[in-house]
């Protein structure tokens, strides 16, 4: 049988999604680095010039 929490940590009652979106937080430990890791892997597999352009483009977006 799966575990079930007895008391919810936070509960928001709202009449609109706009209010709920205000309470949403993005925590740094939840941010994925999968994209950067993939680019680093591609650096080992492809030529350097196209990869450098791709890395520079990603840095510009961040």
C-alpha cells in the first residue's frame, strides 16, 4: 500500500488559476541541467566549430 501524507504541507483555495500561479515558486535545486550535459557530450562527438556556436547561443539565452 502506498504511503499517504496525513496533513498537506500547503493548501491553497482559489477561485482562479491566476492566484495559484502567483504562489508557485521555482527552487534552484529543481532546475534541470540535462540540456547542458547533452551539449558537453556532443562536444566530444562532433567537430568544435558548430558546437562552439551552439554553446554560445545557449549562453546568450541563459
